[in-house]
């Protein structure tokens, strides 16, 4: 099976995949990247009101096949509850 590399950035830590994973095709690698994006968001969103998450799938060191960005922006409409606003 072909080897694909899934790079991640959770807004705090950027990781370049140097080992890669074997997937049946680029679509399977894309699906894994989307799951990684979802997992990063689930693990990190309680820590603030905004965050940008990114994933990228490469076929090798330079060939980008797919990228996705998830931007979370949260805003209190009337100020933070319980903060005297």
C-alpha cells in the first residue's frame, strides 16, 4: 500500500509527519486527516474562545495532496456570564 504523511497543527503545536502511514488510496488518507482534525478540536476547544486547526496530507516530502482548516470562533453576546458584565 502507498505511504502518506499527515501533518497536523492544533494552533499550539505543529507536527510534521516523518514516518507516514499506509493507506489504500488518497481518499483513505484524507479521511484519516479529517478524523485527526476532529480529534484535535475535541481535545482543545475547552481551552479558549478561538482556535485554528490544520491538517495536510502529503504523498512525499513535497507533494501536497489535501489540506483542511477548521476555525473555531466563540463570542459571548452580552459579556462573560458571572463576570459582572
